[in-house]
């Protein structure tokens, strides 16, 4: 009976097939070639505005050469977890460099950013602790909280009054950890870290910041959200990924030496997962070198971001509270969002549609990700085509209904 119920459940999931029949399915498109701001799909050249490679380093010769050399020296992978045989000297070097970069005593590398959040959020507070989340935190944070056995509470997005209400009602002797995104991955806005850390100090809570989209992007030389606000000492735990500005794959947690020691021996996603391949670690090291040596890349990123955001707002598009290189164009209708995305794809523009349940049903959007290496000509082409398609699909009229 249970097996039949599962079969019925799987057969009943028809949304992808329906979108494919309508010619609107936007996921799992195989990229044949990646040339930084341009990709080849089905033999066609498209402008890439859906990548998180904010610094534009995934094709940088120093990054690719570092990865190749690491393969020659260490092989294709470690064939084991960090806990056992999966630690190379490169892993140690990158951990030291990352800790220094974000201003913490020590760091620990995980195989992915998702696992870094999973490991830290699930491990620190324990069965008698409390984890307090922004309602729009990344899925990896939410999954980590579920594995923690801690009590989990959520506050309204960036609503500091709501956060304080939660903290006021918690015992002072409870282990409490507030976990927030530095830059929120869909909305593109930045957490109110000054107020979060003030409340954390007042109510004796730890603060963890997910800087997946902030490393390389904000702060001096891309040191992240805490540095951006001058609050590095007030933030207890900083998480980051390699798969965005650091042009690789993997993730890390940076905090005190004691906390890292505890995490090394308790974080199951790290202990029971194969280590990040040395080639990926070497690529991240090379990318970090470039970010620190070439601050003009960060300047170019923000120049491009301001240009795109201002142009879209002047045309009447709703980008809500975004203040980062993640620029959402709110369509606020799932079907129309898919149609908009497909028309952009046909016009040679690769972007990401975001619909419910990833966001609320009235918050569907097209997410643009800006890169330091986008040219003004590319930005202008995208702006023109977005404007053209919005008029074609009567987006503004739909928004007023």
C-alpha cells in the first residue's frame, strides 16, 4: 500500500512535463562552452546573466592553471573525507588564508557551501539550544536547523522589532544563535547587521552570517558583510562558499580556534563527506589571490551593478530592496515569469526565473546576477531586450491589475 502511494505521488508530479510541453521549462540546460560572460547552449551564443561568478574569475588563466597543477601533484581527488585521508597541504593553506581574509582565528573547509551551513547550524547549539532565523534564509540554513534538534524560531525578513520580540521571550541561560544571510540570494538586499549584533549583545546570543554572496562583493577587498559594517569582532561565525566569487566549489566556516576544533570532530556533513578535490582548493586560492591583488575588480562589479539597477528602475521595473549585484525583476506571477524567461532565452540572454515555492507566490521574479567582467555593451543589450519583452508581454499592465 505504501509503495503504491509513493508511485502515485511520483506520477502525480507533472509540473516539469507541463512546462516542457508549453516550451517554458528553464532548468537543467546543458552548457556546451563557458566563456565568462558568454556561454554556448545548443550551438547558440548567449549572454550570461545568471551566474554567481561575481568577480568573473572562472576562466581566469591563473585560476585554471592552479587547478591543473594541483591535479598533476595530488590527482583528481582525495578519495576520502577531511577527517581521514582527505586533507592536503592546500586545504590547510586555504583555511589559514580564509580565516585571515574574513578576520577570524581559524577556518574549516567543507565540500560544498550547503554542507558548510548544514554542518555549522546543525552542530553548535544542540538539543537544548535555540536557533533564530530570518524567514528568507537560504535553504541550507533551514535544513541545518532541522538537523540540530534545537528549537527553531523565525523572524520576519530584516524586521528587527520582530527579532527583538523573539529574543525577549527566551531564557538568558539558553544557547542562542541568530543565523542570517549577509546578502540574500533571491532579493539581493543586505541584512541589518548593526542592529542584529546590537540585539545579540543585549540578549546574549551568538551571530552567524552566511556570506556566500558577500565574499568578494562587499567589505574591503571583498572580506564580507561583517567587514562591510565594521563589525567583524561582533560576529561569531562567518560562512562562505567557493562557488561564487572564488571561482571553484566548496564552502567554509570561520570562527574561533576552539569552535573550529569542536566542528572538526562533530560536524557530520564534513566528517562523512569526501573532501573538496585539491584542484578546487587550488582554484579558490588563486581566485583569492586575485581578489586581494586587484581591488579594481570589485569596483567594476559595483559600477556595473549601479548602472544596471538605475537603468531598470528608470524603465519602471520593480527591483524592490536590492542593493547588491543580485538584481531581481519582480514579475509577481509564476506563468508570466516563465514566459519572460523563455523570451529572454530566445533573444540570447541567460537569466534565472525564481517562482514559488522558492519565493512566495506573489513574489516570483527574474534574477539577474551582475559580474565585474560584463561590458557596458552587454549591459545595454540586456536592458534593451528586457524592456522590449516586458512591453511585448504587457508586464506593467499585469502588475497594475
